[in-house]
């Protein structure tokens, strides 16, 4: 399928990773415009990018005259414009469940662990790297503990994914967060369901295509931080 989508992305951004997964799963072509979040103080703060995305974050998706920010809004847009294959279940209760798991990742865990918060902890509050790692781990473990319980008791986790036998938006939000946990060497032995879902998803080609290791802006010397079954 030919599209003219323009995706402003950073290879290691979990928010951009979610959108790349949705685009890859739906078979949608796009052009990547790398935005390095660290180099030279962060390219997201350059005036020309801030004009495009006033939040000075990634991802940004451009579709003609439409400029969209926020990964959940972008995935919803792609789902409505390209409904097949779906990333939300047809059943209303299952859709709510998928959004619930997605929002734990997107609205609870990620916002207090994203780059600008980590930079604030070090530059403004003077926390050490070790203290920042403890901060990061605290919210990952807390969020994953609740998620694991929800997955364990869900009647909709009937296959290898968060819901049913096909990947959904929830998987596209969960797997980038597991990747983040691996970067910070957080032990996930207490979360066997999350690990199993992650391990299965990483066997699928489109997950590999969207991975941080396979992006145009991935550094040459970047080594994978996650190997299946090794977190």
C-alpha cells in the first residue's frame, strides 16, 4: 500500500516505537525523519521542529495537511483510516480491555519515566544515575505488577497476545515498555505473562522491522539491549 506518511521518530523512543509497530502491522509505508532527542541538547527543541510539534516530542505523523502528535491519537487515526488488519477488537468489552492495558503503559508508567523527567531529576534535582535508575525501576515494577494481575485474570487473554489471537494496540504499548525495562536491567522474573507475550511478539517479522535496532537513525555501534528470554 502506497502512502505519503511522514514519521518524525527517534529510534529508541518508546512512543515512536508504538507508532512504528502500528504502521508495520498494517503494512503502511512511510518516510522516517529522525529527531535525535539527546544530540546537541535535543533536536526536538529546534525551532523548525517545535513549529511542527509544539510539545517538542516524538512521534509526529504528517499525512498531507494533517499533523498528528501523541502515539495513541496516531494509532487511533491509523485504525480508523486503515481498519484492516485491526489493532482494536470488534467486541466493545475487549476494546475497553485493550485500551486499559495500553493506558497503563502510556499514561501511568511512561510519563514519569520519559526523557524530560529523567533530565529534570539529574539537572534540576541533582539525582545520581543510581538514584535515577531506582526511580525508573520503581514505576516499571509498580505498573507491571498491576498489569500482570490484570492479564492473569482476564478472560480475553486466550492466545499469545494481550487479547485474543492477534496483536492489538495493547501489545504495541506493552512491548516498548518491556524494551525500556531491559535497557535499565530490570529483572522481570516476577512477570511471566508479560515476558511470554513479549517473547512471542518478538518472533514476528513486523515487530523486528519496527524495533529500535532496525531504524534509519540507529547508531552503527548500537547493540541490542534485549534478547528474547534474557530479561
